[in-house]
C-alpha cells in the first residue's frame, strides 16, 4: 500500500493506493490531515483513469516516433538557434499546476536563471493570480494565513464565489460535518448562482455578477458606522485604514444603495452585515468567482480589508482564506512559476536577484517580470515569441480567446508539448511531443490550499519511454550547455533539498516561505516525509498551522495594509446583441479539460455532455426546452450545447461548464467565447462575465 496525494483539486487529499495484479484500489488516507480518509467522487474514481489508452508513451517529432536523444537534441538546438537569432525573450514556457513542485522548480530555474528570461507562466494564472496579488498587497507576501480547521472552528463561514461542494468537495464535507455538529455555525454563500454549496447556507446572496467590491466596501462602511472596528488592532498592526474607509464610504454608503447595486434585497444585505459584525470567529473563503475577474485583485483586498478592520486574522476560526483550484497551484506560487515572481517568494529586486544568482551559480538571471499567460500567446501572434514549451496543460481549451491560442500555436516556429496524454487540442499543434510520467508513476511533492506539503509517490511501473518532467527539463538544460552541476539531479529528492535550502537562504528570518528545515533530508526521509505545513525550520516539526498570530506581516513596516478600493464594473457589459452574462465553472465530477476524468464512465454518468443552464423565464422567451440544442455566441466565437433549465440561474445569466474540449465535443470549447480581458494587476482573465446571445441551433 502506497500513501500518495490526489492529483485533482487544491484540497490535496491523502490517498492510499494498493496494486493487486491488474487492479488498483484507491481509498482515502485516514491519516492525512486534509481529508482524514474522505474522498470525493473524482478521487474515488481515480482507478478508472489509470489505463494506458490515449497515453503519450514515446517521444515524437512531427508526430513520428523518435528516440529521446533525437527529440531532446532537436529542442535544445532549436532553442539555441532562436536565442541566437532573436534573444532569450523569444522563448516561452507555459507550465501547469498539475506539475509537481520539483518539476516546477527546475523549469523555473532553467528559464529565469540560465536562459535569462522570465517568460514562464503557469495555468494557475487562470485560477488564483488575483489572490496572490491581493495577498502581496495586504501582507507583503503571498501568504494564506489560515488552515482547513479554521472553517470547522468558525462561528461564521462566508463563501464568496466558491462552489465548495463541487470544486473542493472534501473541504465542503468537513464544513457540512462541522455545521451538523455545531448548529450555531452559520454559513453565508455569496454567488450569482444557487449552487450545491447553497444547500447548507443559512443565507444565500445571489449577488449581481461583478459587484462584490460594492458589497464588501459596504460591509466595511457598515462596520465603521456601527462601531465594530477593532481600532486597537488597526492602530498597532495595520496601515492604510483611513484611505480604505474613505473609499468604502464613497463607493456606496447605505444598505439600500448597496442592495440596489448588487441586485440583492435590503433585508439580505442587512442580515449578512449583522452576522459578520457580531461574529468574531469568521472565516471568509474566496475562490474563482472572486479571482477570475478584471477587478479580481481589488475584490480580494475588499474582503481582506474587512478582516483586518475587525482584527480577524491569525486566530483559530478567524481568517480570510483563499482556496486554490489545482493540486499544486500553491507549489507553483512557491517556486516562482508565475512570470512576475522570481523563486521562493522572492521578487525582481536587485538584492533578491543577486542572492538567487549566487545560489544558482547561474550565468544570467532574468531582470524583470515576463509575459503573463494571455500575453504569452499574444506575443506569439505578434512575432515576438518564436518557441513555446507547454507542460501538462491544454491551453487550446482552457485559455480565453481559445481560437487565438490555436492561431498562435499554428504559426509558432517551435511548439514543444510534454504531457502524459497523446491526443489533446494542444498536442495537435506540437512539433515535438515529450512523454511525461502520469499520476501514480512519478515522485515529488505538492502543496495544498492550507500550505501543506505532501508527497506524491509512485505505485505503478513506468510505461513506454515516459520520463519525469524534471528529467526532461534537465536533459534539455544539459544539451543547452549549462553547467552539469546546476542540473545534476538524480532524483526528485535532490531537487527538493536544493529548493528547501534556497528557501532558507532567502529567508534569514524575515520572510514567510521557509522550508529550510527540510534541506538535509536523506533520500529515505524524503521518501517517508509526512504532510507538513510551511513555514518550518526543522525536520521534526509538522510546521505552522496558521500565520500572523503574532501580527507580524511581511511588509516593510511589518504591518498589514488595508487597500483603498473604488469598485468598477466588468469590462464587457451585456448589450442588445449579446444580452446574457455567461458564467463558467466546474461540474461536480469532471476535472479541467477531461483528459483523465473523461475516461471514467461513472464520472461521465453525472453529466455526460456540455450544457448551458438558463433561467425558466429566459428559456420561455427564447422558446427553448430542456434538451434542445442551442448556439451560444459571443463576439469571439460560438459553442453548441444542450439546454438545461433551472431557477438556480438568475434571469439574464447563463452558465456553461469549462471542461468540454474539441476532442470529445467539437463545438463545446467554452474558452472560444471568452474575451482576453484580464485584471490589470494580476493578469487573471475575466471568465465570469462574458456577454453572449443564445439562439436555437440551426444545422448548416
Ligand atoms: Fe481529490 Fe479534491 Fe476530491 Fe480531495 S476533494 S479527493 S483533492 S478532487
């Protein structure tokens, strides 16, 4: 029996895998502190996804099988040529929250420290970049202060833009169990849709899409006018309260104004404000509904402002809490796989650059942030980027303006894709395909939403010629001529030790991310590493449950910063031609672009095809029925999907799941509809607010 970690969402559940001849038995790991044995439908069906059908098992050049030597030499030689002709900034890496931390670290090291460009970004840009930016503004670092247990200890849990029941199901199970045991625990769900999560809510606020800042600025103003501010905390431990309170007052002062702006009843707004004001032990959970917005960073800070104004941070059951979408989105944030980070929570500051270059003994180092996800593909179309290496992700489905991504890959001089899946919308465009190990075959670590580092362990044999991602990157680095010593890794443990040591170098007691206690783990210690929460400075520690208990933040003045925010509307508003607001998100049983969960018949049985969910009133006006095919179009593209009618949608709003791809449903790639509008600070795309029209499908 092997203890490992689920490869899907950011809850990061522990799993036990038992292999018996031809069967694998997957169970929840009762000893893992994220799930204590629980699993959701996706985790429980993992054994259905392990076959080798559709696996990429051998390197390919122009879709012909070749040796590793040929494929790696081709990549390295093309990189050399392009760098010689156009400079290092003509190379880009687009990586993924599916990668293990060790893979991520080596990819980032090669790009920023050896090629000397920061044009490496991760698909986590699509899921939590706004939380990263909001945390950095408020705390001086990308620190999630709380932990899962805080949701169980709270007297009030506010879920904003988070369908926890479907997107973080085991955390939802823990919350639901806590509510069962302690009926005084109140739950407020703030979401334009009535979701499965709303079932356990004491109050559901069906907020008008995009108006969160009005609601939270209104809350901040309410806390001030009703004498609920913690002035002692504000005075001693924060900065910027005056300006933030002024903005809150100016954006919408009264409950009737806020109710009108947010499309809510005055009674519901007043009830939420009263609940928040009187409940010290409050946790506010936020996710994609907050992050995936052109004002995502401001939304995050408007929430954090309310916690800081009441001193609700760093205490059991009292914290703002962002939940990450992917299994290792947090690991990507740690290693600097976002184009605007350096590594180990360090930035592009001269002293950080010098420290990292010295540590890596690297010939160059990227001096400034690189291009973010959407910008990377625009830069290919503009002719600035000539080569892209895509690792473990499917941008032709998942990025906004997905047809432009297709165009970009179609015209790029060199497209390298390393993946475990042979046929995706993205592998179609690859000149070089590099087979990577899949879950169950590889070794490394991931970090979940509560900063908990857990091991992923192999329990299956290596199929075909597949290799670990870190090995593939390292072999390219060697062929690029970089010092053997810089990429001399023999195992993921070697990489982890180096990374842990770097986190201690940068720390010197002044910053948050520090796992230097793990820098000297032996191979055997690494192999048996139990889940730990960073920061931790000794291998015998289990780590830090919650941060900021001492109210020491990572800003220059050690104070938390309230941010003055004025609300602003989403960039594209519905109009006469495109009268509906399209919202996108997950279904209960599918994961990302379905390359794995799509293999499981039991998972497909929940929802077997894509759909658009629409309010009965709108369906009546359009004269469409349940099961009809409709065309949903934006200014950029269209999809053809089935109709679901539900009053869980508000009139004027429609919802389409994000999962379906061009391989399983040629006309259901919802990314093709989404405009490439991004938050100006975080670069995160606005997936939740696209004007569309809905028409009965007319076959050509
Ligand atoms: Fe996996 Fe997330 Fe389900 Fe846990 S909740 S089993 S991590 S998908």
